[in-house]
C-alpha cells in the first residue's frame, strides 16, 4: 500500500491536521528520508509553486503527488460552493477548478472537503445539494482532461451538514451520474460518523478514490481508539490500490507522527499491496 504524508503551506492552517508545514524543498526531503511514497499538498493556491518546480522536487526525492487539497479557498478567502451569493459560488468553483488543473498537471486528483460548505439560513438543503452536484460535475469533467478523478470528502457533522457518511455520499454521486468523482474515506471523520468503518469501505468500494489514514483523535495511528486491523482487511478485500495519506495533527512532533504513520501502514500491509 502506498503511503503519503501531508505538506501544508497555508499559514491559516498552522494548527490544522497537517504533518509538515515546511518550505516545499524541506518537506519533500523529510518525506523521502522517512520513507514515504508521496506527499499530499495543501497550498494557498494554484500559483504557490510552478508545476515544473514540483515535478523537479518529485524527481529529486523519488516521490509522487498523492493529491492536492482545495481547502485554502475556505481558510484564506472564505469561499464555499454553497454560498448563497452567486458571485461567491462562482469564485469558489473557479478556485477549485484551478486546483484541479494544478493537481492534474502533476498526475494527481484534487480534493473537495471544507469548500463544500453547508446548508442553512437562506440556503435550503435541496439548493445546496443542487449546487454541490453542479460543482462536482464541473470539477470531475475538468479532472477528466488530465485522466485523474476528482475526490469528494464527506466530513463529520461539526464541519458540514451535507454528507457525513460514505454510503449517502456514494448514492448522491451515483444518482447524479458523476462518473469521474470518487470518495475520500477519512478515518477520523468516519470514526465519528460511521457505525462500522470497514463495512462502509466495502459498501462504497467502487467509488473509493483516496484514504486519509488517521486515528479517532486525528493523531497518527495508534494514538486513538480506531481498530485498524479490520480497516486494513477491508481495503485489501476490495483491492484498494490508492494512497493512504496522513492528514493528521503533527503530535507529539511532526517527525514522530510521520514515522508512527508509516510504521502502522507497513505493519498492516507487509506485502506492500
């Protein structure tokens, strides 16, 4: 199983669930030295670094790009795809599409998490879901130009009220014919919302596109109470071949969190499959 580590360059996310916050050159070196296969990038925007520079770092350190996050659109600019103001929704989608293009140029998918927003006030659930479907379609079509999927992440109830569980999100994707949209299974969110994480992975196996490997307290595996053995078995049973990416708090220290993550993956997937 391929292991990835998060590298964040967004100052507003300094306290967020990202392991490394170093300059790109330093973060790539740390990821490679510890033994990861890839980095997952969380950047302020599509112009933070050129595609050429990132590709050069990948080649230098023998790393792939697992995925590119879009959450800076919310953190830095307050943008949401379900904003009641049409101009703000358009700006949000524009930001997402530019991140899709960045990721696609690197052979990686972009992820929609916090920018999905929520319904409430003047925005009914039906309206929010209509806007979400349209945005997912646009992002999926954009990603298809680069032969990568677009990744949608159900979040826990404290972060969104759109979709909190994998199965309803999968049903939504299928019902709207979003053929190039896949799901992100974040084990931290799933520990809050799913009755059985392994069963949820099996139920949505055909749409699983990315996994955030995190314990129940959003620390590295082993620091919380998530039972990882059945999760690992489920991923092997469904033939998941994507990345396990550590979107976790850098506790007790970034390097230790990184090493604990990699050790858990290597222990649970000794064959590397």
